[in-house]
């Protein structure tokens, strides 16, 4: 099933200036475009276009978030918004190239379907409801401690210490940063949670 | 890869799944390399390869084993390399019996636990005199492997399942298993019948081109082409590279697929050399990093194992990782572990309290994602975090995944998009079928928007261990947060709530080092976390300064470091992952672009790129070499070897650790410095890879009575039924094979692609690839609908009829394989949705690494869309009944107990019973009608 979320944009076409200097042959002579397939046949609209990348406020070096090849990306930012992501020619791995996914990664950031609001589904509810992020973190902290306590195991049946909880589990992390995985493992291990898993198993 | 003379891509569609990396294959080809693609399908990779060999999915060990046989029988192995750098000359215990002699089992199989005693696989040592290897080698394994656990309690039959659980390969970490002390017995003429070399020769003798034709469906001429290509492009002057992806790993013996390629590459001298090696093509931006610094149940950072319940003291734990006598860098494991504990618990980790070792919880078996799923279904797990992961679509047996989540009290989904794992409670297939009702589901669900890769700074580790830093470009929108910020905040609030607690179980949380500096936005500074991972001096004149290598780590608490293999990434307070000298300003190694662990070495084990005397094997393939004048190793790459170790150095057997490495021991992480053709320890399903059929297979194993991997992890349940294999009754109900894969335009379970309009437009619909022959056989119309039914589910797909799929003739049967991309899922929020291929798959795991089989399954295909509502499950059930499936179908560990077990002389000696087999497995004991949803700990083992 396909749902179209993007509205087609219609570019306004400026009126062609009516001047003898703009006659095709004269234009061709004037610009030295001998074959008539280059600057002489460029429209004013095309001439007025500027690459988004040229007017960006800054360019930030990044790495593609999809597969593990690790292609270099250049992230173009204007008005604190990502306007374009391109391959980084400096990268000795990718030499400026990106695949369809990497090339589409600007939409990963700006996709109209992206969720940026904290949502909560209550037990038995049939729909989401908005929730303050701060409240949500408090609720999760409470539940974390409660489930940790209920799933706690001090020792196995032979009396050997386990000091862990089986009430909490986690899955994910192969698209997270090393620093993030480090903190997750550190916090969960200190809390006694052992069922911590990752795409790397799957 | 650009330096390879021949590239064999097997178990991967690299051009499609790693398109930009594939430019290096193209580059190699432009330089004259031959490229061969072995895959069930003709793909974009095959299209640019010199040759495509269609293979029956799951038969790769036969093909690779036949290459090994070809190399050995035609004397094509790299003599100097093999004799010096591998364990070919080691003698193996007299007790070892090969799978060739026991019809598919190795010596030491224990029917109770479904695992192996490893003692008969051990090296002969001088003190064991080749007769009894139960000596030191086995004792050294305390608390670590199958050996100790199963052996010690082997007569307590009732505890079989538990022993097996505690004995899992999950406890090894990556150093693999230490071998015992004592000088090993070697025969460098390789003539002794107990040498690894001769054992190898015998083991693969029946893996012939004819067997390849029979088992893989590859003609003898095609095999000859492959064999010639690989062997003619290996040696001093030339190297061959293998590349694989999950087409090798996602099997019930996935780890052994890779082992087979390792043996071949060692025999051909292709390891540690430019253009050689085995390239693992990993599928996620930092899937490498997330095992290095793991969120995995069995590992701590730096491949240190999670402590087992059997390792109650720190010294037990450290002894479980290394022996004090072993060679190489794992001998310093104690320092690595102390540094981790110091990094996590700071001043609370002291010598007196064993560096707070007791703060780490203990594992007592596999707590992998599938075992956790079983626990969920039993209401044992209350809360679940999904962090950029979509198991409702991406994990095996999607229905069980979704039903499992419905048993949770609370679920936190952190993602960019509203993935199916966040919405199954209102629009999942089980709501449609009526199995679940939204209003009855008591699970609280928190959807937390996450930050994208450009909205946070941090590092990814790519597939060649290169750690690359990303700089933040913009702030996350709305409520979106990085995982770093969320977990830092969650940790703070958890600690606040416990601040007054006197409960000892809360000490690890309260003593945790959690005081990270904040950046200008008031958020945790990711560089400070990287600095902690790198490590620092805790005391002395350099206190507070970062470590520059793991060699500086000590076991006395004067240094700390969160992940020893990453030590040096923040040397001199410079974030080396952010190094960005453009590639075109550097040589091919590009050592100033980012940072590779360990110690910025780009090719592992590169000592092997030089001959035993330290000279490059050839000018063409030189990489590192011994410089006589400076008496140091030098070259284009950082030497992966003690830099001043003379090639002629031969420390005695009593010198341990890095100092114990001889000048010709390139494999510095192995306990004996050698590449292992034969694994005396470390693998749970055999010291040599041997072919078993997949869990569901249309043919009987052509090599052994044993059909499947006897040590695979099974979950016999009503919701996880298996089809019968070979010629067993009912196999005709699911007559076709299917295999799953990715497309360029989508990413895994779709969470990062099916919400993007561009990508959705490029690949809008779920489909299958089938051959014209199969289309004709089943009356399937191109671009029409088809329903695919497996013992787990029924899905509908569009039909793509293409001669990219080739029917194969295997064991006299025509085998039709169906290709299924797995990116789609059933929900309502994505731009494109569809049925999920993984719903068709059952859960059966590799015993070494607990990875699921994703690559093979049995199914039927029929024209038209699948039934709606409850009738979908009815169709599945009707097939199950017609095939006569029960929870026992396909779940036998030992296919033919009479034939296989009675031949094991070791077992006979152990039990003193060669005929009665009172403890042998009896299929008849298990009632056919076992109730579903029995506790997993009873079911996991048969």
C-alpha cells in the first residue's frame, strides 16, 4: 500500500525577456556556444537557480546511519535546519558516493511522517495521547525500579548469588552511537538487568 | 579488497546491500581481479561478477569443505604459512573421534545436555603424553565451557537442560577459549595421523565435486572453475578475499560457515595480508561497535564475558578468561577487567572488594533476545525497551514477537518513526485475526521520539573496525532526544529515587560513576563518554590524563578504561575518531582518517603478511616487515604484533602473555599464537565445520545419518512448529524453500526507510522472486498476488517471475527456492506497508552465538491473496494438520540414535554401557500432543 505524503511543488516560470540580444542565434554567437547545446540554450530560470549547498550557513561532517560501510556525509545546514546531505569526497571509504538510502537521508531528518512528539498509550486505550517528556521519564523511572524489584533474583536454586533482575529487558543499539551503547550497558548492568540485547545477535 | 586478485562473495548480495563498499570490488576487478558470486539468486552482485554459481541455501559448508579437500588433495596449500602460522602440526588427543567416523557426531556428545564434552578435542601436551587430555587442559576450563560444567555433573540427568544453559558459548567473550598450559606436541612434517593436518584431510575427504553437485546443486565444471580461481590466486604473489554477510551467519550452524572459510583461507595463506582475509559485511552503522561496546547479554565492553553464576570470585572470573600460562594479549585480561570496573565504579572499586566485581549481575545461561521473548510470553518480563529496533517485523516469528509484547506491563519504544513494534496493539495482524483485542491489552506504551544521526554527536564503528565520529549539525526537533541524553537522565532520576536506600542491591547504582560534564545546551557531553571509554591514569603524575594504549592498563587500580580495545582513541586528549585528513592526501591505508581498534591497525594479524623471517612474502603483497637495522617491525600499516619481537625469537613454553609470543606467532589474540584450522576449544558444535542440513530441508543430509546440527537451540512449541525434512511424511505439504534478504532501497525492518517517500516510491511493495518454472508449476501470474504458507504463518506477496531464480537439482529432486525481501510490515503509519517475511520463520538458533536461522525455511506457494481475519490462521492450521505437524516434528536432536551414538567409543567408555543406552534419547517418551506455551526452560532442550 502506498500513501502519498508529499505535495508536488510547482515552480513558477518567469517570462522570457523579449530582446533581440536574446534571439537564439545572437545568444549563441554572444556566448561562444558553438554547438548550441550549452549556455546559449540555458533558460533564465535555470540561470537563476543556485544550489542549496552553495547558500548553506555551514557544512558538518557526518557518517551515514544505514549500513556498516560507513560512508562520509556532508550535512548542509541553513537557518538551523538540514537542507541537504551529500557524500563526502574526502572519505577514503566512500570517495563521495552515497547509495539511495544515504542519498535519501535528508528525508530521514525532515520526513513528513517523522514523529517528534512524546506519545503515551494507557492500558486498554485504543489511541495515543500526548504526554510531557519530563513526566514520561519520571513514569519510566518509577516503572523501571518497580519492575526491577519484582523481577529481582538474589540467588539461584543452589544458593549461588545472582544479584539481578529479570523484570526488565532491552533490544536495540546497532544504529546507536558507541557512547550511547556504553551508557545503556553501564546503567542496566548496575541496575542488575541482564537481558540486554542488540541487532548484532539478529 | 581492492588489492585482491580474486574475490568470492558468498552469503552476501554486496552490490545491493553495501553498494558504496562494492566500489572496491569493482576497483579490484578493474585491476584485473576475478569476482565470483555464490548465491541462491542471480542478483546485482552476480550481474557484475565474472561468474555466478547458484547454490542451495544452507549447503555452503559442503562447497567450502570441497575447496579445502581440493587444496589438500592437490597439494595446493601454502606450505610455509601453514606450517609456521597455523596449528596444522599440533597433535590432537587420541580420544578424538571425527564426525566422519560417528555418522555426523564428534566424540564427546552428551545426549542429556545436547552439547559436547570438549576434552577429547584437546591438544596433546607433553605432560599428557598424548594419552589423557583430561589433565591440565580441561582443568583450565573451569567455569568456562561445556567441558567443565557438563562433565562435572554429567550423571545428574535431570539437570541436563540447566547444564546446557550454563555451558553456553555465550561465556567465552571474543578471546575464545584458552588452551591449557604445557608444551603442545607438534609434528612439523605433518605426517602423524593425529596431526590437525591429517585429521583435516580425513574429515573433508568425502567433500568432493560430486558431493557438491549432490548437495549444493553446483555442477562439477562450475566447482572446478571456482577451485581453480581461488587456488591460482593465492600464494606469495597473489591473494584471494572472501566476503560474506548474514547469508552465512543466519543459520543453525552460522558460526561454522565462517570457520570453514577461515580454514580455507589459512590453508591458502590469505589471512593478515593485503587483498586477503574474510570480509564480514555488517548491516548497521555501528553493529560492529555494538559488539565491541556491547548491548548484549553475554558480553561486557571489549569482549570481556559477563560473569557466570559459577564465577563467584573475581579470580574465578579472570581465570575463566585466560590462563596465566597462555600466550598473547588475552593473558592480560585481568587488567582489562579491572580497568572496566574502575571506570564504572571509580573509588568504590578497590582491591579489597575485588574491584566491585560483585556489583555485576550473574548470568546462568542464554538470556538472548529469543529466550527473553519466551520469558515475556510467560509474563516474567514486565518492561521492555526498544531502541531503534522493530522486532515485530525484523525478528523471527513475528507473531510470537507481537504476542510476547502484549504480555508486557510497559513498553518503551524509542524511534524516529511510528514503527510496527509501537502500534501492534491497534493495527497488528493479531488484531486483524481477532487473537488480540485492543481494549484487552494492558500494556502501557511510551513512544519516545529519537534524535537522528545529524542531531547528536557520537561515534559509529563500521564494518572494518574503523571508529568514525559524527558532529552534531542541528538540535533534535520537538521532544526528540538522543539515547545518550535519555539514558543519562533516566539514570539520574533512578539514582535520585534510591539516594536514601540502604539496600545493598542499590549500591551498584549509587556508586556508579555518573557525573558527566554537560555541554552548552546543558546536555551530557559525548566526548566525555568517549574519554571514559578510552581510559585514564587514576594516580601518579599523569593522573587524569588519557591512556594512549591498552598496554598502559594495569591491574592495580592505577588506571581505568571502559573498553580496553578502544584505548588510544582519545590519546593526548585528541578525539581520533574525528580525524579527517582527506583520503586523497594519504596512501591506501589512510591511517589518518578516523581510528581503527586496536591501536589504529587497519589489517588484523598483519604479521602474517611477512614470511617467518620477517620478509614480505612478495614485493607485490608487502604490508609490514621486520627491519633488521632498527630491529623493529615496520611497514605501511601499524604492525599488529609486538613491535620489537625478532622473527627468530622463541620464548619457552613457560613464558606467558605478549612476551610468550614467538617471532612466528602472528595470531596474537590466540592462546597459542597460531591460526586455528582445528578448534580444540571455543566452538560448541564441533572442532571442525561439518555439514548439517538446515532446520527445515527438502533433502536428507547426503553426508551423515545426522540430519541437523545436533546442538542447535530449539523451541518446540505450538506457535513455533517446524516442517519435516528429507523424505519424512508431510514434507510434500511444504515442498519449496524460501530465503530472505534485503534490497538497496530499504533498510532492515523498514524503520528508517518505509517512512521516507523517496525510498518508498523506489520499492513500494512486498514481493517474491520465483523462477518461470515454479510460476508455471503453480499457475502464478507475473505481478499478480501469491500466498506463501509456512508452518508458522501465511503472507501475501506480489509475484516477480524471473530467471534470476534457478531451480536446482539436488539429490535427484528439483528444488525450487523462493526469494523474499523482509523489509515490509503490517501497520498503518508507514508510507508503504505489507506482510512481513519474518512471520514465516520459526525460531531455531545457532548454539555458539544464539543467532536465528533466517535464511532457509519450507513453504508452499499458491495463487491469490491470503484469507482475511481469523481465516488466515485457519489456513495455516489446515496446512499443519495436512502435514501432520506436532511440536516434536523436526525437533529430534539425534536423527538416528542407534547408528550414531553406538559408535562413540569415548561415550561407551565413560558410561560403561555400549548396548543398553538407558540414557539415550527416546522419541517415544514425548507425547505428541504437548500443550503449547510450556515454560521455555523445560522446552528449550529435548
